[in-house]
């Protein structure tokens, strides 16, 4: 433990607005290349920037959630650099008076709780996107993302391990997504992370030479990049194998290595200056309080409500509150069927399994909550048994059937007639005399097998409690 790794993060989260930061073009992800572009966001001269009020409110919400000091008169500035995907030749951002400073985020790892302090959060416009077409030997520019609003959350160098970094990113994802500030879909680029990393001897006050690993959008890749870069720095310090320089590096997922992109710029290289075309924005107490009043239930508060008020198991509540989408499904279904406990159980044990089989993440699950609630009601009222219910949930997920109509049309109602069940049990015992003999010899485990045989004879539609009672009665006769 001669060395320690020191890291600070710059997290970019695209804001959940309908339109871009300075024009009325759609900010939604997934459109055809250059569909969401106008003269303003593609950098045509003389086009005025009109500030998106919703973006400011989402920035205030982020400030409140991170317990930051809100700037009462914030300004926008120009950051000058020249990339093909930046049509104006500068980025509109906040340098001199960002929306907030001096926040904090609480995280928890195996080592315990820790407070990560924030230098600032600022609002800025995103750049476009370059698409490298190797077949054509060309690079194409898609400006749909140009001027999409985002916040950049800049931490102090408080991180020492990859576990702390991933815990912090997960906490930010929950804070921002549950508040509706950003959907935080790393796979779509709406949440990205730059890792500033250096290595120094344990106990040293001075930071080591800093490298920035740029545009990371996967927790697994971030952890791997930190491990590689830390070792690269240690090897350089120990052996002199290379001279460390302040630089920006990229992560190659295939090779599991970082590679130098360019020497790291300092603030002076960007020639920041106030944007004279955008007036300062005043944020008064009334505006802050209206944003505070509009904040929805957080993931932590929802977990507490589910476990303490509703009495749900901790592991189910924890899984559901890992996703805003899953949490919304729980709220909608439990409100419709009136049974939070069964709703949570069906989500965790059945819905997540179906989604996993369809390669869907928690945030990508789409299901009709009304039909889901109907299904739970049909099982609760013993119209169908749980095995039939599981099959119907797949149908709802894939085809959005009405479960009540489907049960009636396909005669899937539960068989509870004791005489019908008794006949099926008798037939199953006659056909499986060996298993019956094992049971009478003391092997009670075979009852599960015999239950399955009876259920098969009844088309999987029988009431399991009735079957169990009749089976036990006949086995002991």
C-alpha cells in the first residue's frame, strides 16, 4: 500500500426537457441523423439563443438534491474550442457564475459511509456526434445532440477506489432519475463520466500528474479503466517506464487499455468569456421553493415507505427502488389492485425474470399496468392459479392481452371441484405406485412429484391447496 489513487469526476447528465437549451428543436433521443436541427443549434450566424426555463428548473432541482449553494444570479459563458461536432466553434456553458457550488452526495460502500463533496454544478449545451464510417472512409456529423441541455456535476478529488466511484454514480443516477431531472441512460449517452485520476505516495499532500479518462458510459468499463490507469501510473513511478504528463485519454473496451488523445487543456486554453447575447438569470426564493415543492419522492424515501409503512421485504423494496421505471410500475399496479405485497412479489419474482429473458433492463420494461393489476386480482380471487398467472403475465408482456377475457376465452379458470381433483389424484397414484410406496416408506419428498402429476392431468389449472389436501388424504388412507 505504498501508493494511493486520487480521483475526481465530471458527470454529464442530459436534462429531461422536451426541447433543446437555446432553441425549440426536439431534445429526444433516437431520431434520424440531423432531423432535430435548426439554424440556431447548427451554428448559423445571427441566430439568438433563447434560454429554456425548464432546463434552469431542473438545474435548481439538482442543486437542492445535492444540498448545494444556489447562485442567485447565474450567467452563461462561451468556452472556445474547435471540433467538427461543435458547429459554432464554441460551447455555451457556465464558468464565472454556475447554477450552484459546494454540494455533497452521501455514498455507502463496504468500507462504510462517505461524503463526496462537489465543486459545482453547471448547465451547458451538448455537442453533436461524429459517426466514423470505416466502409466509406468518411466521418459524418450528426447535430441532433447539439444544444441538448445537460448539467455537469464536478466533484472534488475525494475518491480513492473504484467502488466509491461506482457507488457515487449509482447514487447520482437514483437522485436524478427519480426526480425526473435526467433519465440517466448510460447506454444512450444521457449520462457520461470523465474520470480525473492521479497516483501519489500514501501520506503525500501533493497530487500526482493527472490524466483524464474521457466519456465513460459503463460502470464496468469505468472500474476496469481505473484499475488499468492506476497501475500505469504506479509502474511509471516505480520503474520510470514512461514520463507521466497531464493528458486526456480514451478507454478501449476491446483492448482493456487507455490511450492518449491529447495533452490536457487548462481553463485558460478555452478562453472563457461572458456570453453577451444571454442576459443573467435571477433565481429568487419563490422560484427555488416552487421547485422544491415539485420534487417527487426520492428512491431512499420510497424504500423507507415500502419497508416501514407497507411492510414489504427489504430485498424486494431494494430491487424495485433501483429503477425509476420499475418503481413507477409498482406504484401504478399496487394502486389499481390494492395489494402492494403481491405487486412487489410479482414484479421481483416474475416480471424481472421475463424481462431478463427478453434482454430488457429495468429501465426498458414496458407493460400495461392495468392488465398487470387485473392479473394479480384474478390470482388473489382464485379465478386462476399462480401457474396460469405466470403464463398470462408473459402474454401481457409480449402481446398486452386482457387477462380476464383471455381466461374466459381459453377456459383457464381454476379447477376447485373436490370430486374432479379426487379423481385426478386417484389416477396419478395408480400410475405412480412406486412413488406411493416410497412415500409410505417415509420419503415425503415424492409429494412434490405427485403434485406435479396431478396438476398435469388437470391442465395446470387446479387449485394447489385443494390438490395438496386431497393428495395428502389419499396418501394416508
